[in-house]
DNA sequence: TAGGCCATGTAAAAAGTTACATGATTTT
DNA sequence: AAAATCATGTAACTTTTTACATGGCCTA
């Protein structure tokens, strides 16, 4: 009863459906490609696992948003997906939609919220650890950019700068904690 | 077979378990209190719904980390939870743990990632909309701080400043897009 | 010939949301 | 008297992860 909803309203994409359809819209690809590409790009703000990707590809094909063809490499079976006209229209509908999900979960921040359960020394350790982690992650993102040769990319730049901002914020908190 | 793991290893808390146990550690409270408190504090970086809270409270009590007592108000049944010695120790183990989850999902960023599927004008609209949203959210967080009278709180300040940083980042991108 | 990557998929579990049912108390 | 809030809970569902099974291709 609920399962048919997806087919009835083609423009309603699930969250995973958006990433998958978007990636197929960027160019023909296999389920494996989607995993690989998302793992070193959208993963940081929108991940996808095999358990979602393959079933989602079938759903999108059933809904007529993508089309698949068998394109084996030797005896290695391989199913390449391409976006359809309907699919392209659905991606655009989504891209121009107003509603925008934003959620984040930061266990470090949660720990900071519970800071009264820690001693001042422990609190300082936490703040230092978070700072170090954000610095490390900023460096890691920079490396990814160099490896993939997408250093000028706005989205990657966002990631790097966000990590740097966080590192600076925790550095400032560290100073306030040690200064008092 | 897997269900007993929770009981065997008491220091292993689920993600929801951490929020719930932490909130009980801050002071005795009911399931309803936990929902209310988390809804206007941790919600932004770690939410919890009734469907998680009540079962989690039972699990935590079974594991001996919290203890409950019936404290009705008139004829309104009411179950107040308090942290135990074991629970306090488990919270501290978690607070001092190295591993820290950090994940965020930003659909606006995902759309930006797929920017080549949009026209320049649409791209600009997206960037402007994101900027406005972050500005709006920063203002909303400030209001919360005023209402709850926790304006100096580091965690809230983090939220406000993060939203402001995002607004500024998108404002800068907007300038680059209009300038070229 | 071993290890790593390409490739497809599923089963089971875990995590989380939504919507409802129920009823008391407090505030307007 | 109505509306809001306090309070507990569950059932059904959706979403997501994890772990596994299977097997071909490529290269050192």
C-alpha cells in the first residue's frame, strides 16, 4: 500500500534516491561506481552504502527515472545505468526545490554539552582533542583535493574551510579555558 | 544472542543511550523531561524521539545504569529516573573516550555538488537561499538563547557562530558568482 | 599465484521516525 | 470549557549499516 507511493509520485525521491539519481545524471555509471564516487566526494555530507544503492537503483529504474543496460567487461557482469528524460526532469525538480534537509551529529559537541560532568582538566583534554581532530581532517581533505586534482572545487573548499573554522573555534575555547 | 551484548558490556552505550544517560546524569528526570530538554538543546547536534527514549530508559535500567521510582503528580503517573554509581562511571567512560562520531548531512551542499546540472541563474538562487537560511537559523538560535537565558553558553554560541560562518561563506560564494 | 580491485547483490540487524492511543493537570 | 501541557508508551514503518556470499579481472 505504501510501496506503490514511490511509483505513483515519481518526483518524490528518497534521500538516498537523490544522491544516486544525481550521480547517474552526471554520467552513466554502475552501482559500484556510485559507491566509489560517493565515497570520496558526497560521503562527507551525504553517504550511501551498497545496501541502499543497489535496491535504490532498481526502484529508480522501476519508476522510469533511469535505464540500465548490461555492459560486461569480459566475463565480468556489469550493469550500467543512464538517466532518462523523466529522470533528468526529476533531478531538476529536486535541485530547484525549496526544502533543504540539514542535520548534523557531533559527539564532541555532545560531550561539551555535558561538560559539568567532567573535571576542568578533562574538559581541556576534550577541547584539545577536538581541535586536533579538526586540524587533521582539514589536512586530510586538502590531500584528497590534491590526489583527485579538484583543489579549486567549491564543495571541497567548503569542507576544508569548515574544518579549519572548527579547529580555530576550539583553539579559541582552549585559550579561554587555559587563560582563566 | 546479540541482544545480550548490551547487558554483557555495560560500558557500551548506543548513541541514543549516551544522550539519555547524560541527561539523567545532569539531574533526575522523566522520559518526557528528556524529550523536552533534548528538543531545545542537544536536538541540533543530537536528537531523540519518544520511540527511542522510553525503550532506551528501560534498557539502561536493565543494565543497572539508572534507577527509576514512581513519583506521580496527583493521579498523573510519573516515573523519575536517577543515575546510579555504575551509570555515572559509564557516562564518564564515554566522556573520556577517544572515538568521536561526526557526521553531517547538508542537502544544500549536495545540490551545490550537482551544480553542473543547473543553469548559472539557478545556481545563484541556490546560493542565495542557503545564505538566507543560515542567517535565519543564526537568528533563531540567538532567540532560543534569550528565551532560555543561556546566552553565554559555549555550545549555543558554537551553534550561532557556525550558522553565521555558513552565512558568510555562502555570501562570499554569491559575490564570486555575481562578480564573474 | 596472491592480493587488490571491479562488480552485484542480499539478509539481518540496528537505528530512528511517525503516528497514534490514553489520560491527567494546568492555564486561559 | 477549551486548549495547552504533562506524561507514558507502542506499533508500524522507514532508513541505514554491517556483514557476508559470489566471482571475474589485473598486475606484481
